[in-house]
């Protein structure tokens, strides 16, 4: 490279950084940077009425799993916390699996439409994706209520005589999360299926493979990157969900997000809330790293 | 074999499932919209068509204030995030890959990766400290927080537009002795405008919809429309909430339709 070219490259890189600086400043100040403060707060001592006292303590992190009995002073596993983690985990997994089970046929359906029609179906799946999460949760709330659409239909059809009360149960949260996060599963699945070469299906059928075998041995392995992407896009926000469990769980069925809120807005224990936030962030980061590693391996494997 | 290969992509039960999924996606929203026109106070019994709940919502000063606040925050957030995202997109496309470019990408997409509740808590602590130190409790905190998480949404369509743009026009302008600024102002910017408008609209929608971060960052009396609704959901519900939801939905659908028309590939 000649000195002039080298100079041009350097100028170009410098301009790239300069132009990106305003965005980076906003993000550092109001998105990424404050996360460090949460880390610091997780190692402080809780204040009397919320907030913190600036004294080092690992109490926040220990408090995630253990709690001290106020009368005997003995440490014991905090069952209440464990049940919240357990609920968050299995509800998120269930949501991920179920959105895949119904999302895959939907994505397949969209991808196999005629090109003109496809744009419309895609638009229809995108609208809920951009629609206010709170409004969608409220809409589900209305459907599931005792006097709501679901019970009206079920009782009208004579399937049940008494209204089923699902609201404020884990089932309601599961239905709600499936409803609000479904587009996040369908969109990446669609992107993967859209690139799928339908000639492979012909080849498989010509070789007398059954439909089930074709699905399992030909389609699923090829659209796997879409499955991984969709699963992470659904699992991550499900695990950190706040609005849906709050509205549909009615405060009784907490998930990690609500548990974190409880520590801060009700002023109970800020270091514990900070430690829980960091834990949630770490789990999400691990999931994303797994995805990135998988995505890189996938692209080199298929050329 | 031609006949069979025609049905080759058809898998049993898939179309039925898809139709049920689309119905399940839209029925709750449609029900919500329909009941916003209900004359009765009940959310369960249909009492005839009326616009009463819209009038009631509009007469409610809390709703009016929250609407104004939402619109102000979303407008500023869209303006700020689109401006900085446009600069960042110009900085990270159409030039040789440079050192640290991946780091810039990661930073820009960071709000998409971190759970909202974690960012909300982080901002509550930081802004709480600043509020305490300065005694200033303006809307600025909300605008700043919204601007930050809107950046990736504004950035994506702008970057896509830039990558699809023809460089020859800019080269031609430079060959005709246009200064870099003239080239940018007269050639690049007009070509880029649809991407910027699309980015600003997405940012606006995203800001308008935010609940979690707003709920944690707002000071007393700074409810936006979504946080006002969240508060109302704890009380006795009336179709007023449906009316507010329907108005918000209308704004979103109009902006999204415009977005799709703007970014549609011409073929």
C-alpha cells in the first residue's frame, strides 16, 4: 500500500469513528454505562428504606439464594426466591417451545405463498410485533377474563357450565407470553425457510422419504439457524418479562422481572435487586454467546 | 412427477395451524377495538355503538397530559436518535472495514440485547443520583433514555438504505467540483431521506410504546400514555382504556403502513 493510500484508509477510519461518536455518547450515558452502576450497587449494603449505604457487602448476591431467619439468625435456602426463578425458567422454556410448535407451520405457510401474497401475510405478522406490548397484554387479559371472550365462547358451546378462571395463574402468563412473543419466532423462521431450496423436497420425495422423515431429516436441519435465532429472540425477553406477568399474573405469580421491581420500587432491598439484574444480564449474555458461536459455526459449515 | 412436485411444499396441518395463528393474533385486538365503541360501562355486555368513551378519554385531563407527554418524548427521541443514527450509519457503511467497527455495531445494538428491566433499573439509579444532586426533574431524562433505546431501530433502515445506494451519483458530483458538503447536502441527503424518515417513524413507534423504562425513570406526575394505562389496569376497568388503546393502535398502524410503503423494494 502506498503512503497516500494508507493515509486515506486512516482518514476513513477516523471519520468513521467521528461520525459514530454522538450515537456512542448517548448509548454510553443512557444505556450501557449505567449497567456498571448496577454492578457496583450489587456489592453495597441495603439502606433502611430502599437505596443503599456505601459499605461493601456480598449480601445482595448471597441473598439471591439464601435468606437469614430474622428470629433464629440461621441461613437457609430462600424457597420463595427459588420458586420465582423456577417459574420464570419453565414459563420461558414452555413459551419458547410452544411459539416454535405453532410458529413453524405459520412461517412455512407464509414462505410458501405466491410472492405477491407473501408480502401481505408478512405485514400481518409484523403489525402485532410493532404494536404496544401493553395493549396486546391487555387484549389477552380481556379474552381470558371470567366474563371474557374465551368463557363466553366455551359456555356458549356448552363445553363448560361454569366460567374457567385462568387469569392470575401461570397458565395466563404462558398464554400471554406466547401471544406477545410469537412474531419474534415467526420472523426469523420465515427468513430461514425463505432461503430453503424447495428442490431438496422433490429430491427427498423422489427417493421415497415420508413427509415426517422429510420434515425431520431435510427441512429442520437446514432451517436450524432460524430455529436457534427465534428461540433466543423469544427466550430472552420471556425470561426478563415484566409487563405480561404483572398484568396477567396479578402480582401473585411473579417472575424475575417483577421480583427485581419489588426490590426497587417497593424499596425493599436494592443490592439484592441489583444482583438479580446482573444475574439476569449474565444469563442473557450466555444465551447470546451460544447463539453467536453457533451462528459462526453454521455459516462456515454450509459455506 | 410434475403434479406431485407442485404440492411438494405442502405439509399436512400447516396451513390450518397458520390460519388459526393469524386468527388468534388478531381476534383479541379486534375485540378490544370493538368494545371501545361500546355504549355500556361493562366490558362484557354489548350496549350498542357509541363514541362516549373517546369523549370521556379526551375530557380526562390525566389522559390528555399523558398523551402530550408521550408525543413530546417520542418526537424528541425520534429526532435525536435519527440524527445520531444517521451519522453513525454514514460512519459505518461504504468505507473500508476499520478497527473497532464491530465494537460500534455491538454498542449500537446493545439496547436490543440487554433485558429492558435491567436497563430500567440501571437508569433509575443513575438518573436518581443526578436528580438528587441537581434538583432538576424535567422530561429530559425520559427523552435521553428513549433516544438511547431508539437508536438501533433508527439505525437499521438508514443503514439498509445507504448500502443500497448508488455511489456513482456522488462521484459524479465530486467530479463536477462539488465540495464534500455540497455533495452531501444535495446528493447524499435527498437519496437517504426515505431511510431517515423510515428510521424516525420506527423510533417514534418504539418510544410511544415503551412501558418498562419509562415506568422506572419517570418522576412523579410524569406519566406517559402507556404508564398511565399500566396504572389503570390495577383498578376497575372501563372501555375508556379500550378507547385509548385503539387510538394508540391507530397511530402505530398508520406509521407502519407508511414505513412499509417507504421501504418497499420497487420491482
